[in-house]
C-alpha cells in the first residue's frame, strides 16, 4: 500500500508532526510518499532522509532561530534564511532529492512571479529553507533565477501534490485557529502572524476532506509560531492525537 503523509506549516507547532512520526514508528507503519510546507517540509525532509523521530526532535530542539550571526544584512527580512544552510547540511550531507529514501514534495512561493513551486528534484536544502522562510521575518532564498519564501503563502497543506500517487493519505495539520484576547496581540508581528494564520486556515480547511485520515489538534492554536519553549508539549499533543486517530482508523499493509 502506498501511504502518503502530508505535513502542514506551523513554525514550532510543526513539532506535532514529530509526535505523529513517533506513533507511526511505534506501530510499524511506513509512509511511502511525503509532502510538506514550511516546518512540515523540514520534518518531511529529515524523515524522508531516514532519520527517526528522536533525531528529528533533537534537531528541532537545537535549532537556534534568533542567532545574532544570522541577522540579514542588505536583505529584506530580520533573519537571513540562507545562513541556516550549514546546520541543515550537517544532517543532510548529500544536498539532493536523490539522497532521499522516499519521494518528497516541498512547497515554496516564488515571490517575484507570485506563483507556487513544488520542488521534487535537484538540490534539497535551499528549497527546505525557502519553504520555511516566513514572510517579513526570514529573507527570501535564491534558487536558480528567482527568490522563494514560505510555502504556506500559497499552499500550506499540499495534499493534492501526492494524493494521486497514494492509496491512502494521512494529513497532519498544525495551524488550528482559536479565538484570542486582545492582550495577546502585544506587538505588530503578533498582528501580522494572526492575519497570515487566519488567511491560511481558511484556505486549508477545504482540503481536509481530501485526507483519508486527518490529525488536526485544536490545542495547537494556543501556541505562538516561533516560541520554542513548549516544544515538547507540542510534540506530545501530536503523539497523543496520532494514537487516537490510528486507533479509530487502523492502517494495515
């Protein structure tokens, strides 16, 4: 059976994807195709390369987003996304889609042409960095003759990119939207993040019926995109919800 795994964006909420991987590994369920956007692209790429959930969670734990050495100089954005290349190259030493053990699709947005791009071949790391380059925070990533930003801008939940290749699609959605209080919007970037999330969720929920199994924990709506402190709590939410979903919808070969 061909089992597709679709991982949404969501910043540090993407740790929930790792919890889902733990549940799949414990039950001996092997995915055959993966599609991911933003943090889902990071988790998906490491999974497709062959890392287990323990290694992927450790990578997330060690990843330093706000390193002064990574500030963008002469580029639009606070953080230069391309300065994360070496960290990813250490865990993905062969910078190519050909190095992966299973097919992977990564979404990114061509900021110049205003179009969605699905990366499936060629170099691997820069498409990952581009897919996770949240607008206004991380600088666009140059790939070929153009520049790319967060895949979630135009396709945060790329179910269609692999559905036709799979017998069953398991979707993991990390962008739950809950009502908030005005005092939670303390800074301008909180307002920007909230607005971006509102738009994204409305576009993504129409894709939920395309998934044979959907894991979309509402609890994730309480977490801020770039806050690493609740990393293990988010991971545990993904794990627990995956166990419930798999108990309700058992996957057999």
